[in-house]
C-alpha cells in the first residue's frame, strides 16, 4: 500500500497531479474522488469555528494541516478565520507531493489572495510544534497491515509475483492479530493501522501546546472488528467508482482503509495526549453552526452541504476525533451535543 500510494514518481500521490478534488461530469470525466471541502465551502466554514475556539483556548497562532489535497480546505479555513478576527499568523501544510503543493498554492492564491503569504509547506513534523492540527481524510491514506484468519492462526498478507509474473496475494506466519477476539469467521481479512497509530504517537510526543482534529471515515474498535465484517475495509477509488482490487492498476488509483478510531485514541492517550471529543461528522458540523449556514445558503449549496450530514452519505460514516495537548484541555464546541467518546 505504501509503494502504491507514495513510491517516488509511480505512486498515486507522487506520480503527478492526480485528478482528485473534481466532481464527476456527464461525459464520464472528472476526478477519482472528492472530499468534503470540494463538495461544499460550508464544511470549512463550520470547521473554522472550531479551529478558532481551539486557537483562542490554547493561546496559539498557527494552523497545521496534514494532507491538504487540492488546497480547498486551507482557503476556506483562512477566509473564515480572518472573518472571525483570528486569522493564524502562519498556515503550515505538511505534504510530501511537490505537484500537490503547487496545486494548493494556486487554490489559496485564487480564493484567498490576501492570506496566501501566510502559507508554508514542510515535508515532516518538527521536533516540537504549537498550534491547531487539522487532518481531513488523511488517516485513511496511511498504509495498513493486512492479516488473514485461517480458522486456526492469523497470517500476514503481502504481495508476491505468481507463476505468470503478475501481482498476487501471499500469506506468511505472523504474531500480528486484532486487538479483540470477536469470534472471527475463517477466511476473514482485516487491517491493523500500525502506521496511523505511530503517526498519532509521534504527534502526541511533539505537540507542546494546541489541539488536533481528525475527520475521516471509520468506526470504533468493536464495530471495526465485528465478526460479520469478513472482508476488511481496504478499498480502491478511481473515476468516482470503488473497487476491491488493489493489485490491479497499481499506482493509478487511490487506496484507503477505514480508520479504527479506538486505536487512534489509545495511541494518543498512551503518549500523553488526552481525547477531547469523538462524534459523527453530522453532529460535529451542526454543533459548529452548520444549521445557520444552511438557512442562508442557496438551493445548490444546501443540496451539496446536506451530503455532509445525511446518514446515508457522509454524516454517520465519517467521524471526528479531537485531541488536546497536556495543559490545553478545553470543551470543544464541536462535541457539545452527541459526544461519543464513551463508545471508543
């Protein structure tokens, strides 16, 4: 998964400016997928209210965005934070892709030209940072370990070449296993988020002051490893179509796995970063003022924004996890009603 997504010059995110962030067109063209900021600017407007509160509560003046995609969210956050009177002194994007950096710079320059000079890019975390961290659909793109249940033992699933020189699955003995024993059905394949957990631990160790908000699709542990989920969550996205064939057209389509939010919360807590809240995207956005935004939006804006909160679209599948640096605990407005931290 790591090579398919990030191999220099060949991976999906490093092989040029992949067409994501574009809505599908009638002629079948368009991007491979869209994220919430491309669907509606009301997403960034609502999230900005939470970021504004976090900046003020933690006494910080910098926003850090991981995996900024097209730059749409950066522009939305900067514009709304400026309107709220708390524009950050600096907006730092952590992204490995040079082509994406160019796209992000163009987007912000076009949509928020007076705030564009506050942007900067880094390719890795510094040893210490302060500010509010935002990650929208970034955890799902971190490589996972695949494991397979034979009915007696777990095996790690990797990739090899078959007799015809084509990519094929290959299993080998392993000590890896799910964090729970759910009475798995023989033949079950599932994932372990080792890279994402490591990322959260590193962030926890380096975030000296501030807070972090991660928005992504996923489940708490007891749902993620439910015995009826026999096929895991690893999926591919291309041309606004999803498939479960990651060994086909490698590097030409996005690979994702749903997020185990319990694992993320535990990784944070074990490294000293308290959990401030966990809820659905719908509840979070409504808590952050989306309802008032919908009342003043035109019909098209309202229709697109509703996709963010309806249960059969993104409202329930997507969750929001908030973390706070030690000594920076506060009550985030996004979790004022409907906090589900107790379900993790």
